[in-house]
C-alpha cells in the first residue's frame, strides 16, 4: 500500500463520505487511491471554488467534513473565497493539497508557491511535512482537528499539504480513527451570573449563533423567552438555521448597521450565546463599528467553542422554566402572486411554492430577504452567505444536494454572485442533483449602487455606473445552464415563476429559472 491509499482508507474509516476534486499531476496517486476506495464518493468540479463551496454545503448539512482535492498553491488559491465563507460558518473540512516533493521545490518549477502562508488565512490545522509513513495518521489527525471547536473565527478547516513523494511512497497501512473531541462545558458560575442578569429584569436579548442556532439550543432559549420575555435573535447570516412551521420562532438581525442599532435600541442586557458583539459589515463614517446600544451591558453565556446546548439547558433548569411552552412558527397559506415580476412577487412566489424539508442556499440580497416570508410555509434548512464572499450559493447548494439526496434544494442567487461559480451547474448535471436555481437577474451589482448612495454619492458617473453594470452584454442564464447540461427557462411574470417553480420541484434533477424584472436588493 502506498501513502495515498493509506490516507484515503483512513479518511473513509474516520467518516469522510465525499471527496470533491479538481486534481492535477501531483495528485494522481491520490486519484488512483480514490478508485481503490469506492466507499468515499468522488465528485469532479470544474473550478476549485466549487469544490470548497460544495464541501461547505456537505459540512453544514451533515456536521462532518468532506475532503477537497486541490492542485498545488494556485488550485488552492482558486478555492480560497469559499474557504473564507466556510471558515466563518465554522464548517468542518479537510483540504488535501498536492505539492512537489521536497527535493523538487528547490528547483522553483512553474507551479511552486508558498502554500503554507496561503493556507494560514483559513486553516485551523495545517500539516505540510508528511511522509508516506506518516500520511495516514496525519489524515486521521486532520479529521479530528476539523471537528475540534476553535475560539474566535479560526474555523474548523484542516489543510493537509501532501508532497507527491508522500503519496507514492510505501506505507505500513491505514491508521485507526481518533476519538471525536467534545466541546468544553461552561462553569456553574457563568450559568448563575447570566441567570441573575435575566432575573434582574430590563430589556434583554439572547443572541444565538453557531451551535446555538441548532433547534435543541433554540428550544431551551425559547423556554427562557416564554417565561421572562427576553427576545431571541440569530445573527444576520447564520451558517444554518432549521425553520418553518412547528420550529422555534426566532428573529434575525438585519444587515445595515443603523438597522441593527434600531432593532437593539433600548436593550439593557445583550447576552451572547456562541457568537460575538454584532459588528457592521463595513465601516461608515459616523456609525460605530460595534453595534451596541448606549447603556447596554454585554455578557456571555458561551463562546463559540463551548457547548451552547448544555449551557442553555442548565440555564433553563436554574431559572425554573424547563416546562414552559415555546413560541413556534405557525403554518400560513400564501396565495400565488400574479402580474409583474419584482423582488416582492419573486419572494411571494418562492414562499407560496416552497416544498417541505427544502434546503435553501442564498447568495443574494433578495434571497436573504425571502427568509422571514418562508418560515410560515414549509419546514426548511436555510444556509446563508456567512463570509460575504459571493459565489457561495451555487456550490453550497451542490454540496447540500450531495449530502441530502432525498431533500429538495433551492438556490437563490444574484446574477453577479452566480457568475463567479457557474461551473457548479455542470457538477449538478453530472451528478443528477435535485437543485432548483433561481437567478435574480437585475443585470447589475445592485448592492454596490446601494452602497454608493450610502457613502453620500448621489450623482453616479458613467464610469462608476459601468462598473456596476453586468447587463452589457446581457447574460443569457438559460443558455449558459443548458451549455453545462442543466435545463432552464425564463420567467417574466409572477405567474410564470410560480409555474416553473412548481414544475421544477416536482421533477427530479437540476433546473434553472432566470427571473427577470425590476429587482432591488
């Protein structure tokens, strides 16, 4: 057995089910190993940003890492934007990055680069000195590291930089999987301090992020809210939230900083559960970067790496609210819209046709705005653009569909973001994935028009306007998708959009809908 086969067998035994790959010469022995270990499904993507975004989607839906196979430093660099998003989502992932043998690096061949330095930007764990004898154990350690909770925004991405000689050299065999790490438990005094803060009264908010967005955590938080009147919020772009009728009703912080300050106005106690103090996405003159209302006291129940479910359960026991009823989303029938197509009627069309247990991946302002309108229609898992690097939605939807083949997937994409990673359509077609993609086709980076105005620029010149305009030439999304093997159609009215959504949800396989209209983000 060579090192590559020992690595793949070790990862498969540890629990890695997918390897999403765009390989090159330095990874050929690993490709051969994948052929020898069929229990790990190999998926080809035409661009590394699709590999990393799809691995993110797998992680969000399963809680386990997928592997990516990337070709040296340039291949990894092509995937970094979605590695950034995955890091901000705390998604577990294992990147296997091929490299030259150590003796060849000194020759400065064309693909030679400093992979370690690049990888430090998104990796919580890096190993770059593997040998054929250590590669299997390094793989087991990479898997364990991807499931170990790290503080702050370090994330849970393991990067194994594999020299070709480590892959082709002889190995003693696969390594045994390591024990799965557990989250840290908060001390009793923390529970007591937060309980006294809540009992003291005053307008209180529990901000639930990362593990605290799981239903088990939010159910405990909802019992506290029911008894004490404190409000519950998720962050603006949570990695995953399961919602819909019968699930916990939780508000979500808005996007712009003045909206967040208005939402939190009058709050006396902000209790952080798994996250940090809200921060403005961008800096604006005259607006604070940290969005804390005047006079608000901030306290913390759990940090990101600590067990939020355990802490919230103990807090409900301490407050004596374990038997309280919880506020849930209720089922509401939404009528199909008709007439002209705009952001409002697109959102209404989506909410009216949403299938049960759908996974929704958003990479657009309109898609994010659809969230509250869909929580009373059907049960869903909502995957947001966590790191702000557009081009996530299509790949993330691809990974979610790989991980959950029995669930429908809906990707709500802006035309600007979708153009970053349109290669995801090809992988969806190749794998027969059940993904419906709606393109908000406003032919513009419209969020930049909004931001331009927020900076006080009221007169947009010709050059600036041209840099926001992606309608010259016009992008024919239906033809593009067809070229990648995905059927599609154009919707120019709400009636057409409803019909196309219903048809797509009832038909297996991928489908694209280009929604044209007066669309605002």
